[in-house]
C-alpha cells in the first residue's frame, strides 16, 4: 500500500484534487440549490412544503448516514467507499436534473443525500491516511482553501445557470465533476482502519433515519395545516425511533456513537451550541426566496448577494481559530454567536423596497463576522473535549448534529411563522413570514451565545490536533 504522499508529488496533487472535487459535490448542493428553489417551485408548480422536501430530503439521509459512511470506509476501504459515493452522487444528480415532477425530484434528493454520506467522510479521512505526517497540515489547508473558493463561487454559478438556462443544470453540473473525480481517484491509496472490526451499526442508522424522517414529516405537514393523525402519527413514530436509538446505543455492537462519548460536560455543551446555532443558520434558505420573490432579484443577484459573508468567513476563520487556541473557545464562540444574532436581526428588516447597499450588505457583513468568530473555535472545543481515540467519531457526530439543526430549521420554521402553500410566491405574505423566521433565528443564535458563555470552559486543554478545517456555513468544520 502506498503511504506518505507529498503535495509536491504528482500523485499527492492528484489525490488532493480528487478529494476537493468530491467534497465540493456535496457542499455545492447544500448552497446552490437554495438559489434555484423559486425556479423549481415555478416550473414544477410546487407549494412551499414541496420545496422544503427538496432540501430536507437531502439533509435527512446525509445527516442520518454520515457516520455509517465513515464506518464503511474504515472497514472496507476509504477509496472504495468514496468512489462508490461519487458514482451514486452522479447518478442521483442526473436523476434530479431529469425529474419530471416534484415527487421524483424529492426521491432523487433523498438518494443523493445517501450518496453524499458515503463520499463526504472519506474525503478528509483519505487525506489523513494518505499523506505523510509532515504533509497533512498542508494538504488539509489546501483542501479547505480550494473548498472555500468553490463554495464562495457556487451560489453565483448556480444563479447564472438558473437564469441563463434552467434550474436543472444546477444538478447536471455534478455529472462532469463526478466523472473527473472517478477518473482520477485511481491515484488514491487504499487505506483501512485495522482496529475497525465487526458489523456496521445498521440498526442504529435505521432508527435514526426513521426518527428524523418522522419528526421532519410531522413538522412539514403541520406547516401545511395537516391535522390529526397526519401530524401526530409520524411525530410519535419519529420520537419513538429517536428514543430507541438513544436507549439501545449501549447494547448495540459497534454503535454509531460510542457509549460514554457524551459523558464529558464540555462535549455535551459544544454539541448543544452546535444544534441551536445551526438551527438558526438553517433559516438562510429563506433569504434567497425573499430576495427573488419579494425584492425581484434575479437568480444571479441572489446567488451573489451573500458573497461578502463567505469572503469574510474565508479570511478570518483561521485567525479566529488561532485566537481560540490562545484564549480558549468560550469568548470567540459567545461573541461570534451574538454577532450572528445581530446579523439575523438585520436580515429581518429586508422586505419590498429594501436596497442591497443599505440593507442586505450590512446584514451579510455583520453575519459574516459572527460566523467567522464561532466556526473554528467551536470545532476546536468539540475535538479537545472528546477522548483522543474518538476524535474522528466526535467530529462526525458534531457534523451530523449540525446538519440535523439545518434539517429542523427547514422543516419547522415555515410552520412556526405561518408560511404554507403558495405563500412564498406572494411578496407581502412571504415577507411577513420571512421576517418572523429571521427573528426566531436571531433568538436561537443569541441562545447559543448564552449557552457558550455559561457552559463552555473559558480555556481548554491543549492537544495536538490538525489545523482547523472550515466548511460551508451549512455544516461544522470537518476532519
């Protein structure tokens, strides 16, 4: 087995390109699709609940199966599972692009999320296992930088594709990228975790998926004014499955979440912050709809509107991580969360008649400084609070919790603010619901700041960890 790659070698650069493009497939779909939602709704005659499923179907399987994807890679080969995930992602992306109606699109998105759960954990695991110890920092830093550029450019590109051709090209874009990844991934050394033995916890994965699916279905139906058993039955099934997942975790062999991982108070606190904060961030899907349907932005303009946010995050996240290493994560996490709350409150002022310079840009700027403040320190706190032997699992759990937060936001916020049916096509009704949703998100972000201040230790024990890796704002940093 080939080991100890260097970024200065052709093989090392090829491995880096393959992992960057592979992870970009997943992260781009988490940002670009938001820009396409109004066009999808218009062309497929979808009500708001249908658009919610376009997002939540993808997030549901991605959040539920991401730990399974990592476990499969550890046992059966990271390159093999990564390539399988890419192939399936390409196939499901083509199915999304060709979907003749909304139910087919949602079904394809569900399968696309499952494919993403196979390939995403492998991208960084491959870098960790393939590069020489002295080269891993450079490789992960390059992975983060190129991934950040892709995420910054993605919404603008998606908006242009929607406006110039069709929303279907947003999904079709994944096909040539995926083919390139499969073609060059033969250069990736095959690696496994020799200590990973026994069967993968498929029972845990099934109960988690059913649990999240039942709760998500109930929340979306509640927003559509579904009554009686249409809401109550799936809610009870979902809650029961989640309880079963939690209560039987200790008795299942090779449980997805090792028993005792949440025993550390710091780990519980940082993951509580993650859940609350990323639920607040899940509200961002409404901003693109508001900009297009209430303010009259084109898809390109909507895609470019939040670009300053991404630029700030890319420029300051590393510095924020370095600051957290010196003074501890509590203050950066607290200040960052409250800045994000202020930015969301500023976003809540946007409505018909708002201008970009006076309203959108200031909100995006303040929100961007908030995100840059908390993302890297949060990851450092999560990793430093988990046992060293569970560092990879801890990162995966935190990533899954972040995506669950986004999933719950997309499912629950429209119901809480009275947005349903075709209200998103009526500017006044959309704006009223949108502004209330931003206010709720601002309260959640402020709550995350309060939790950080009260429950996160002012300092954390130093531990040798790889450089912080920042992902798009729909998820926590990965390792």
